[in-house]
């Protein structure tokens, strides 16, 4: 929790100035300059965009290597009141991302920790509570992301989530489906992906529901990909592509974090989370190209590429959300394709939607959260590509390298059937460059919180 002080404590202060200020001469918006003991952040309140500010303030805070005061009053005084809550959340989130020690296995203590002393008047202090809740949720998701695969497998993921939600048993129901139960249910895609793992790493399904969840067309299921390590299976990834594959459960971490934030904020929403968890490993039991698996929906899938495993486990989870939870809207979030990284780099999250209204709601929520999303298309030609099998209803990976992100989203859409369907591909945005290198980031967590809350 953030403790906001009212007085200056250190010799230097970060503060905002209007772009019209004479001190800002020849400086672009969102740039900083030094003025005696102050670090001045140039801001144009008439052109404030949360996502641009989010990107810029992260760079500024990353570059500061000394204890400083941060005058939040100077920023808020310049901005329209309607931006105050989102601004504080974005600012504190970036501070925490850069400075928090959430999980480490280093034995040596870091003696170079930086302290930021926030200055905020009493009239603004009501903005802090919700911001703290979102930061705490992001920290929980980041802790899960940061854990290496030998510390976080499907079983341990569930244990950490259970422990985090223990104080909220009156608000939340958690249900866990163990491997034997998944086999009894016929979750052939989830089991197929995780079949090669040892007993400790066997696949599982975690369902988190608010107590007031009601099965109707207004209900929302958040489905997050939980591959705690991805080798690529028998289609083994090259060694340089294996680095960071412990982050392939970022979608699952984000979904768990959203549910935690909604619970702590006591938001009454008709929402649940469905989290399929597996390790895509290699053994004599691993699925192979050409194999045909039967999904929970009873639709069959021919395996074209064992490294297109995320969509397989998501498909069974989507069918559970549709069949067992009667979700009116199903939203998937996943580090799904390398193609989205090629398209957008690490800036935009790719978004697909069958409902224009809900697409616009996600865009609005992302604007509020300071995150970039970009609409991507569904098209009937993608449907045809994913049905190109002699043996099964679908293939799990379209041949060739063209439109790989859209064909992957199309595969998922089949299993949502007549429910509204949205998909977010965060393969490019689940990491952030910092002074310490690339670090995992729970992309779209705040956006989904606002989307669900509103």
C-alpha cells in the first residue's frame, strides 16, 4: 500500500509543467528537462492520452537513479478531473513495476534501492485506494509470471491462487479439476498437450467464480492460457526461442489478477475465470503431428504443429465456459502467437471480436488503462484454412506463415459457438523493457478490470 507524504523529503523533485510554460521551450510533450533541483515533465493537458503517458512516464521513472520527491499535485492540477483516477493508477503502477521486489532468488541483497516520496494533497487522496488494489493485483500476477517453471507448475499455480483468495471465501468460489477428472470429462485437447509431463506437472483446470455468478447471456467468462513452460513439444523450439517460455502462462496470471482486483474492490459483476494449465513437454507420450484429438466439445482436431498448443488448451476451456457455465460472452487472453509480435512489436495487443459493441468497450477500457490495443479481423477464408483436414473437423495450425494470429483466433472462435467472443493476443505486450532488461508484465489486466467493472 502506498503511503503518501505531504512534504518534500529529498533535494530533487519530479513535477509536471504545462507545455506552454517558458521553461518548456523547444521540448516535446512527455519529455523531461532539469531545472536547478527539479526534474520537469512537459505535459500538454489538452492532448493528454493515457497510453502515451503510460509509455513515457515508465521511461522517465526507469531513468531515475536517485531518491526523489514526486509531486503528483503538479500533474493532477494540470489534468481534467475525469483523468485523475486513471492517471494515479498508471503512475503508481509504473513506479511499482520499476521498483518493487516481488520475487527473486538472489542471495545478495540490493543496497541500491531507490525511494520515491510522493507529494499529494488531501483533496486527491481518495484516488489512492482503487489504485492500490490494481497495483496489488498486478503484483500478484507478476509474481506468478516471474517464477521459473521449476517453482511454478500447474499444481503450484493453483496453490498460489488458492492462498491469495483465502481471505475472500465469502465472495469467491474456486473449483479445481484434477487430471483424472479431466479424463473423465473428456477434455482431450488439454490432456493431449499436457500428456507428456510428469505427474507433478500434469494438466489441471481452475475455475474462479464470483458468488453472484449467474448463468445467462449477460455473464462473462475470462479464459487465460496457462502453459507454465512451452518447449514446443516434438516441434521443438530453437534454443533462442525457448528463453522466456516460463512466461507462457501470462494469460492465466492476468485472469487471476483481474478476479483478485474485482474481489478486493467489491465489484458486483457476473464474471468467472476459466484457467487451463499445462506444461508442453517432450517425452514418448507427447502428441505428434498428424495425431487427432477429441475436444471437450466432441469436435476433433488434427495436430499440424505441436507448438500451437495454447489454442488447444484454450479451446477446451472455452467449451467448458460455454457448456457448463453458460457464458454469454467469452474472452480469451493469451501469449498465443509470434505473428502478433511481428505485426506490432511490443506496443499493441491484438484484439478480435464478434461483437462491435464489446470491441468498442475493450477499446474504451484500454484507453482508460493506458494500454494500446488494435482491432484484427475475422474472415471466412480463415475459417476455410482451419478446416483443411481430411480426418478431423479442424487443424490446430494453418499451413504457411500468413495471418497466423488471425487463423489462431479463428480456431478459438469455433469453440465459442454462438456466444459473443473476444480474443486478446498479448505475446508482444507481456514483457516490458526496463533498465534490468526485459521483464514480464501482466498486459491488459487494468483494461480487463475496467471492461468488467463498467
